[in-house]
């Protein structure tokens, strides 16, 4: 995120391969057609595994001492308007790209036996989505970012609308309208910035001097676009409908990756481009974040649909991302505490990665049950542990992580944000910490009703424990939850230079 000159263009197009290889795989899957469904499955998995393998050099070749962009690729795209095909990755991008490639592999494995109609198109949609999301995390040109940002709506719209539940058309249209209309405001802001500075490059936009009125309008343009994506209260109502109607894979990708693009947008655009307006209106974002943490957590308590409960839980936990992001302004500018600001930003990023594992795992668990019973209603279950002990063990682990139990990833990010917030305003930290109560309440209530007790439903008594394919998916999610929970240092070390650079930008004014 540094406005300083970027590293020299790399000779090996690693990021381009990560973006376009899955898209190529998706096109080949479409060519196979539905008559060769099994071949489409294996082909899609091969391309997803190739993308996962390509994300490994992002770690091994990444210079963790540098805050600048690495693996940079820059070529002319639309010369008449100086729009460039410009990719790069810092520590924040690398972490999110790796999460994307891993989650996509798990989603494709998870859908192996549960999707039987339009199989080639289903797997192609997820590969297209993977490539476009990686493009969002790697784009260093504002217009290129916008193209990827809008492009990823199309495959998710189709995933919900074609393979979703009974109200899938309503949910897909609502999802598309909310996210598309929100991003129109961002497009207007980006065009205005280009007209002012004559460049679409993010580094040039970071260095562009802006008056307070201009920053204010831009701040709200970005806020609307990214708040819908997170989603923040009160523009969150599309998410429960989308989750309930989406197939399991769609819910996993939506929760684990797509919601993170909103938080990433705040870090990449709002904070460095309009720092003074972000500081002036940080109170608004903090207030909306606390409403999400507290009120939406209470809403989750009264849900009778497992997916809807986890969807509201996601909104509540994502409130910590925006809280940690914007509390940093008060810590830097009002308190002069740069270290605490970095802690808040780090906590927001760790929470994004953790939420990817925890929410993805919980939606996968709901998918396992739905494949066997074809119902998501909590009242239809009970005593699952008696017939599916291995599955029950995974559910309890993920429930503990969702509740913020120490030793799991769910604790680390939230604790860092609460600790940073306490150094700015103890009352705000206390309000945020109430999620440890409400989160445990609705998660344990769900676990108690579904997993424990006697088997009252004869259909539950007939269920079989998880198979090898489901073992792989839940096992990898469990490993991520425990690894980040017990040893978060590699993740924080990866992002620290970029976070430190961003924190220093918060202290600078453009006025």
C-alpha cells in the first residue's frame, strides 16, 4: 500500500498465472459439457490444485522485510486512458490470495458428490470466481480493480440463481442489486480521482493531495461500496437470504472470501486515499461496527435455520474487521499510539483470515447435514453425536472457534482488536467484548440442539458419519483454525511491514 515507487516489474508472471489459470480451467470445463461430468470435476480440481501450488512461491519468494509491492507486473492495457494491466502483492494480498486458492480447492472437493445437475457449469463458475477474486487482491490499477470487483458478481449470481434453493431467484437478484449499486458510487469516485490526477494507479492516488470536501465525498463513495460487501449494518440484509438460498459451496466462498473484499477495500482505498475524511468519520464506522457486533449477534440468537444463524454470526464477527481498521485512526492521530494502531490493523487482518476458516467450516458442516437430511432447520435434528461422532467432534471444534475460545483462530483476531480498542476507549472495548457472550450463546445453543441429546428423529438415526472426502474438507479447515489459534506469528510476520506502512500513512494528512 506504499505510495513509494514500486519494485521493478518481475520477469515471471506469477500473479497473472494465478488470475488466469483458474479462468482457463473454467473455460475448459464448459467445453467438456455435462455429458462428461466426472471429467469436468477432475479437470476443475486439477486447475484449482495448480493455482494452490502457484500460491506457494508467493510465500517462499516473498521478502517479509519489505512493505512495497512485490511480484509486480505492469503493461499497457487501454493506453488512450492510461489504464494499465498492473498487478502486485504485499503481505496482506498474499495472505488473502492463499486463503482464496485453498478455499476453492476445498469447495470443489466438498461438492464432489452433492452436485449432480449442470456439473461442468457449476465447477466452471467457481474457477471463474477464483480467478476474479485473486485479481481483486492483486490489482494495482484502480480500473483493473473495478473490473475484477464487478466481474466476480456474475459467477456468484449464477451460483445462487441456478443451484440455489426455492427462493434462489429472489436471493440472487437481491445480492446482485445491493453489491452492484454500491460499487457504482466507487466507480464515480475513481473516475473523479483519475480526472484530478491523470492516473489510475493506486500509488498515484495515494499521493494525490485532496481537500476535505473532496475527501468527504470520496469517503462515503468508498464506504457505500465496501460496506455492502462486508456487509455492515444497515446494508447487510442481502447476506442471510444469499446464504440460505446458495448451495453449500456458494455459502463457503461467500463467507470465507467475498466478504473479505469489503475489508480489503477499506485498507486499500479508504484509509490511504482519504485519510483525513476517514479520521473525521471513523466514529460512524465504529458505531456501525459495534451495532453489528452486538445487535446482529442478538438477532442470531433467535434464528431457527442453521444457515441463517451462521450468516448473522458472520456479520457480527466481521464487525471486528471494520472496528479494528477504523479505531486505528483515533490511536494514531488522537492518542499518538502507533503501536496500538498497528495492533488494531493486524487484529482486523487476522480476524479476516480466521473468519475465512471458521465460517467456511461451519457452512461446510451444514452442507454435510443437508446432504443427508435435506433440511437446515435446527428443530429437525438432535443427537447427531450418537450416529456421527467424528462429525460431531469437528462441529464442536468449530463452535468453540466461533465462540472465541483461546487456542483457536477465533480468539486471536478479536482479542487483538479488543486490546487495541481498550487503549483508545475502554467502554468501546467492553461493548465489543460482549460478543464473547452472545457468540457463545448462539453457537452453543445451535450445537446443543443439533449435536447433543437423544436421537428423536428416525431420519437422524439413519445418517452415516463423514466420508473420506468430507474428512479432507473439515480436516483442513480444522488445521487452519488450530494453526492460526496456536501459532499466529507466521501470519502476522507476513503482514507486519504492510500494516506498519499503512499505520504510518494514517498519521499523514493531505490537507
